[in-house]
């Protein structure tokens, strides 16, 4: 998370404690919004600096990559968790303010806030459950549990998976806020990146132009167009149930089609999944979570920020050089 640097009011005496982690920053950041006004990132950072009496040396500490200060990074994560728990909201792109839930939490007079406390809020608990489901390593080590119990390699893997889930969540929020034409363009880019539809120009002409008979478009299954796939892609608000899926299947029957893809930014009900599993036609359901993950996998709507290469000793090379 890249933030704008600024000069802080620093206590000359400083503090003997290390830069606190993001959980320790949750309460000071929330308190900084208690006036109910709109605030920006530097306001939260200033509140943390004053609360913990951070020194210039503390503020100079940077992440291993050197691209961000530890304070800015952790304040950014504190804001992210508070927003996902519904304690603050973002009225505009670069501002935030306290919600009624946030006021209620402050009224409790808690000595500190933790992610364990935030689990009492349903949307935050669901986000954490999704993160654990999508971040299981072969050894079943959850990404949220980056602790000393894990080896350095496992910690790196767990951190990557956790960051990926954060990215998927933010990407899904962006998708829900797009216009229908822009959403269709993203769907086209994704399908082409996955190897469908031929060229982007071909897929762009085929998707989002019809809306005829319950079908939003038709794309080539392969570059030669030996088979086709019918597509329906919409930003439905609630979960898509069996009636809509069944209607799409009926539309395929009208086109004498065998394959279809339904894409939504929301989700599908269990009876919708059960229905497509027992019909003869092959219909793939892609919900918002899977859509975001596919976009990350195929580089659509995302950009590389940092690349880490993990290396090991080449035993064969040493042996070939006669090392004993």
C-alpha cells in the first residue's frame, strides 16, 4: 500500500517500544475519526505517531522491500480492517469517516482493538473465513496465521496468499462499482486471456451486443471456432438462484447450444449449483469471488507491484565442481 509521505509532529523524547503492529493501531486510528468528520490517510498516521510517541528513527523504518515505511504500511492495514469490519466508511475515494458501529465500539471504552474482537461483525467474519478457505497450503497452514511456528518459506507463502485474498476483495468491490459496458469489457479481456474468443476484437463483437433470448454473447471456445460458448454476464445484486440459471439453460436450448457460462459479481445459491450439476448441458457458474481470482491469475484488472525470487543452493553445480 503506497501512501503519501508527510512531516509528522514527533515527540522529542521518543519511545522505547518498537513500531507497534497494525492491531495495536486499530483503536488509535478509530479514535482519530471520533469527531464524525471526513479524514484522510495522514490524519490517521498523525494520530498513531502522537499516541505511541514515535521517534524519527521509528518513522524511518521501512519494509524489507524499501518501498514503504512500516508506520504507513501498518496504518494502511489498520484502516483496511476497520473498513471491512464496518467501523469506518469511505464517502469518497481518498477519505474515511466513522460509522455508527464505530461510535458504538468507542462507547464501550475498550483498552484495545484486535482482529479477534472484529470477528463479532458478520461481514468481517465472512471475509476471514473466505481468506482461510482460499489460502490453505498442502500442509493446511492458513494464511492468516503468519507466526513463528511457520518456517520462513511457509511464512512467505502464507503472506502471499493473504495479500492475494486482500487484492481479490478489493478487486471485487471495484467490479461491483463499474458500469455495465465497462464490466462487459473486463469480461471480454478475461475470456480472451483465458484462451477463449479468438482475438479481443472478435470477443468484443460477440459479447455484450445481443441480450437476445437471455444470452449476452457468443464466443469461440477455441481460436479456430470449432465450438462456441454462450455467455451471460451481469452485476446482479443478490445471489442468483435456480430460476435465472434455469432460464439461461432454456435459452441455450433455443440456440441448440450445449455450453454456457454465467458470470456475476455476487454469488449463486446452492440450488443453482445443484441444478447445473444434474442437467445434460454444461453450464459453468462463475461468482464474484472466483471472477476476482481468475482476473488475478490471468493479469486482468491488476498490475504487478513487486516480484520476489526465492532461490536455493544448486547441489548439482557444487558436485560438478568437485566440492566434497
